[in-house]
């Protein structure tokens, strides 16, 4: 199913979904791999602990956040695709970010974890039919389908890589 088949387009999450072309979800998984989105590894490594403003995350923190977010969005998609109507809460990204060991890891190690996670995500979505993909659930007080969550998974890293290019790469 394509991005244009997401009906309704969920508020807030649309900022990530709309960063992805109007292509089939699985074509998106094939195109927007972690290695593709975060291909500029030399620059990511060179940034080290630099941040563009006080209180902002390092690039390693951002990568860990993207990984954590994909796990959470996949969990939501699993629940909704299986017709679980339980309202799911949001999550506090700042709490998660404050409680990782991302700073002690390498960019390479984080991207390895991200790639392994993505393979699991693809397997999860591969086993959803159209009915399952279009099932809706409520996460963080927003109605959203499993399909929309799949496109959030693709667009969220694109959003963060744009922030890195715009605000972090000028620090080099």
C-alpha cells in the first residue's frame, strides 16, 4: 500500500509521513534503509559530542532516539494490526534519551543495531495484509493506522537526518 492510501492522515505524525515519497511501503523499506538515510558516517563520526545548542542531543543520542522510536511505532503497529483497541499512551523521548548508553557507543554500532531492527520491522509488516494495515488504533490520543505507522517509521529518520544536516554539519 502507498502513502496516499493513508486515510485519514493523522495529525502530528503527518510531519514524518509526508517526508516519504508516495510509494509502496515495502519500496520505502527498500529505499530508506538506515544505511541510506545516515550514509554520511564520516561526518556523523566527526561531530563527536558537539551539539548546536545547549541541552540538545548529540548525533549518537539522535540515532538512539530513532532506534527507540522505531521499536515503539512497530509495537503500536503490531497491536493495531491485530485489532487491539486498547488506547496506547505516548512516551517521553527525553526520559528515554536520558537513560541510554548511546554516548559510549560508536556510530557504526548504532547503525548496526538500527539495521538489525529494521529487518525485524520489515518482517513484522510483511506479515500484515491490507485489512491489518488499515486497522486503526489510538496512540497518544491520535487515531492512526498500522500503515501510517509504517510510514512514520520511514519518515522519522529522514526528519532527524535533515536536522543533522541543517544544524549539526555546519559545526564541522
